[in-house]
C-alpha cells in the first residue's frame, strides 16, 4: 500500500511540476496560464498531447523541439522531477496527515517561485497572495506540529509569531540594507514570501531557514564568482536559496536542533 502511495504522489508531482513550470514562466511574463496552448518558444509549434507528458516527452524528444529541433531547457525536466520527489518526501516525513496537505502546498509555492525567480528574478504578488490565503486556511485547520513550537507557545500563537517574525525580519534587513548600500538589498517578493514561510514554520524554524538560505546563498555566490561564471557584484536570485533553506528547516529542522543541542551539552 505504501508503495502505491509513493508512486501516486510522484506521478501527481510530475504533473503538477509541469503545470508549475507554466505558471512560473507565464505569470511573470504577463501572460495567461491557459492561453495560448503550450508551444515551442522558438518556432511556435503547438505541442501535441504526447509532447506534454512530464519527463517522458522530454526524454523521448531528446530535449529538442520536434519541429525546429531547437534545444528545450532542462529546467522543465528538473522541476518536474523535483516536484515529484518533494511530494513523496512530504509523505515520508509527515505521513497521511493534515500536515501532508500543508507540505504539498508549501512545496508547490517554492517550485513556482524558483521557476520565476531563476528566469526573471521576480516573485509574483499574485502567487504570494494565492498561497497566503490557502496557507492561512490550512494552518487554522491543521495546527503547527508540536516539535515546531517555541517555548511551549499555543500553536496559533506560534503560527502568528512566525508570520510576523518572517515578514518583519526580512523587511528590517531590506530597510537597513538600502540605507547602507543605497539600493534595494532585498526584493519585495522575498519579504512577503517570508511571511508565508513564518506561518508554516513558526518562529524558531523560520530563523533557521533564513540562516541556512544565507549560508547556502553565500557559498554558491562565492563559488560562482571564484569560478568566474558570474562577475563580482552580479545579482543572483535569492528565491531558490530561500526554498532550499526553508525546506531543510521544514523537513529536518527539529532533528537538526536536537542534534546540535545534544552535541553542545555533551561537549
């Protein structure tokens, strides 16, 4: 039975991942997500149903348009597979519970914002608002997990504190950064995104997610600069690093905290 659940979630994730690619790319470009039909951006060839099967169509076509033979970005394939894997991971961590639904929405949000941020360095307000509404509803129905809670706070208070802290911290960083560097140090989409992250993760895990995102972003940014893939000072999208940091905190954050505390007190 468990195997069928994992397979079903993986297939569901592949299908939604394909749709999330469309949402992330089209909304940020000011286009409709349902019109026109999916087509090759180079030659305009309208894709047939068998060219739209997640993962398999990409492999079958060899990563090229069937009509003009231009290369199709592997990002489509990557995000489809990633969504499927993360849907399965959600079940592995939370099982058949209300938090599984929260996790699926949380993962979906990050896939969409990663697609748009990598392509346009933009996180759409419409995406933020849509997921904010559903996350609030889900958090009212399904309380934040006990091991996410800080100092035995009430679950609803933890959720509210996390949302305020996430938004407020990023907003403060943006204000301070602008005064120091005389330019925007943080995108508005990132600030609003952290409000949603806080509602899902609560106070302590939201702090952890930002810490992890900053560390990962710094390492990747420095590595790209040293390898001369990008020039020093070139802006890079922060959304993917937020996604990685937040999902690590979400899936294994409490275990990381316990491991660190045990290590600290046993030294």
